[in-house]
C-alpha cells in the first residue's frame, strides 16, 4: 500500500501478542497484494487491464469495496470517485512529472463513477468508458485497518492501535487512558496542530504533504479532484473520525475535494462523523461534534 504499518496491543502473554501482530501484518500484505495498482498480478491490475474490453470476474471482497466506493461517490456528489485514476495515473510524484493539458483532458474524459458497472450476481466489474482506470488508494488502507481490528477482536484483544499511513483505528483505550493521536502540521514537519484523545474509533487524515511536488508554484499532490484531474488547493489537510476506517478514509478524501464549506456541510449531515480541517491559510476548523470536547490545540 506504499506506506508504513504499525500495531500496538496488550495481550495475556507474549506468544499471543506476537501471533496477533503477525496476523495483522499478514492481512495488510494480503490486501496490498490484491489491491495494489503497482503489482501487475494484483486483482486491481487485472481489472484495469481488461475491464474496458469485457466484464471481469472479481472476488466478493473487491465487488463489495467498489460498490461502497460508488456509494461514497453518490454521497459526495462525485468528489470521491475511484475512476479518478484515469487522470491520477498520469502523475509521477517521485520524478515530479505532471501530465500535459492534452494528456489530462484525455484522462479526464475517462473519469466517471456512473460508468463503472458492478454485477454482484454475476460477480463481475466492467468499465463503460475506454481508458478508464480505478484506484483504491483512497479506500484500501481503511479497509485493511478495519480487517486487522476484526482479527484482533477474534483473538480476544481488547486494547490495540493499528495504523497504515494516515489511517488508524483504536480498539478500547490505552489501559485506563485514552489513546492520543496528533494531527500533523501540514507545513511544519515534526509539529502537530492538535492532539486527539481517542477510544474505540477510526481516524484518517488526508494531507497535501503526503505525496507531492511543486511545479510553477503549484503544489501537485496525490489527492485529485475527479472533475478537473488536478489537486485541490482549498485545504491543506482533512482529518475524519467515525466508527470504521473505510468511512473515515473515504470521507477524508471527499471533504478534501469538496473544500472547507461543502466538506463540513457533508460531515454535519452524517451521524457519528466528525472532522478537523486545516484550510489553505493554516487555520483549524472543527465540526460541531468536536467543538465542546475538542482536540487540544498545540
């Protein structure tokens, strides 16, 4: 998944703890192998290679994830769209390469979640536009974290922290104290803008500092607006809290693309969801559910 994975937990004995942590790492590798766009033999790569030509048989897990992605597309008015990869794949963040206007226009022509057909009964996925690609980078880590927490629960673990990059989930508390997670300052490495005391919750942060390069004074980062094929510049980071990682990761990308006002409107319309947004000027904004209990500013 192109990111670091960490696990912290309490167990009755060392053997149980090590076995549980090994199960988490194994699950992360399994999800990565199935959903990586960089591995040519992954299920996702097979879909991207063949689905524009014919319906491609997929696993039940993949079909369910794509359907959830479509749900988020509907919820966000298209701000979340896994077909963004039709344009997103044209960027090379390591080499600092952005597509030409002509290339970007061609890529954007293939974007559109309504042209992504999932047949659960037949167990297939089909692209209804030539040149379409999908990417689960805004989704798969949250899914993997959720699966990891489920595995820990099955093993009787009641206090744990699992993280994959900017996506985390805490199980229980930290042995009598809440877990504390800092929200990174988007412009000052090593600094945080707030600290959240958490118990039994998932949290995801999307930031314009994760994968990016500067070009002609413009920051090209990995969060892409499906409508333009370019990086939004209205906010610097979005942190979302909810019951599960799939929801927090999907919503953090949605809010980032929607921007401060529309993004927080979406959050306020959803039960059990909260968000912290750092806008383009570096100012923090909280959803109403956090204003009372609030994170501790740094």
